[in-house]
């Protein structure tokens, strides 16, 4: 993996791409590129995140020995709160996909992931025509690279095929990606279990983590390339 120290112009280039980006997918694509090119990486400086996305994590470090969760970086345009008659703004939920970053007192990134779950719920990108499970399966089987397989997972999430409400059976994940999560239920002492869909070699590269219940329903999910 190449880090930003070896590509001094990369952060500036990603800044230029991110700030005028007009859609959720374009902003997220900049984030994925930053991770793929090793500009955002475990133990890397969280200031790289700040420079690309305009956050201020490096100036808001936790106490020594602590790890903090930065506010999620949303890629979708958020709904503006509507002022109430009493002058207060009506609270509105976050929407769309985002990057979540954990960092320590030294300003080093400890963990990150992408998801579109907000308080356990997600929704498809507005205006998208839903894709079928059969078409997602075809695209996944035809994918030639880790990034192409990851893109199929993102498409499934963007179109609401993989989501938490419905409920949605984890067998949908199995059908798309050829896994067998539905036959590997949580043990009696587990409320949920997390299954992994690897897009490259097991234990390396990007993967989709899917948490599901004893009733075989999807409970949560996220994408990352950092193994815990």
C-alpha cells in the first residue's frame, strides 16, 4: 500500500475532486480512492481525513490512551431542519452513506468503515431504479477485481436490496455473493452473528460485514478493509 507521504500531491487532488462533487456517489468515490491509494489507512494521520473532507478531527483529539469516534462524514446532501413556530429547528435524521473514523490521542487513525445505517435504519438513494437480486448476482460473478466486487455490494446497498428494515433475510446476501450465512445461525448465547463477504483473498482487502439475527434477518452491515 502506498501512503500519502509518497504521493504529496494526492491529497490536494482529492480535495479538488471532493469539494465540487455534486452527488453522494461522487463524494463516496473520492473517499474510496483515498483509502485504495493508501492516503487514509490504519495508523495514518487523521489530518489527512481533515484535509480531504474539511473536518477538524486533528484539533479535537481525545485524552491520552483514549480512542474517539469522529462525527460521521456524510456523502449525501442532508435535509435542512425546518424552523418551528417557537423558533427552534426541527430535528432531522442523517441520510445516505458516510465514512466513520476512530482515532487516538496521537491523531492516528485506528479504524474506519463505510455504511448508510442511521440509528439502525437505511434507505435507498432517492430516484434510483431498484436492481434485482439476479442482476446483482450476475454482476458479482462477472466481476474481475476486488473493487468491482465491492461496487456490486455498494450497488446492492444504494438500491436498498441490502437493508435492515422489512425485514430483509440474510439469504439475500447469500444469493448475491455465494455465501452461506443463513445456515450459520447465532449460537444460543449470541443475539446476533456477523458474517464476512470478502472481495479478495480471505483476511485481506475490502469486505462486507453483515450482522444478522437468529431469525435470519439482516441487523446491520458495513464495508471496510481493516480487519479488527
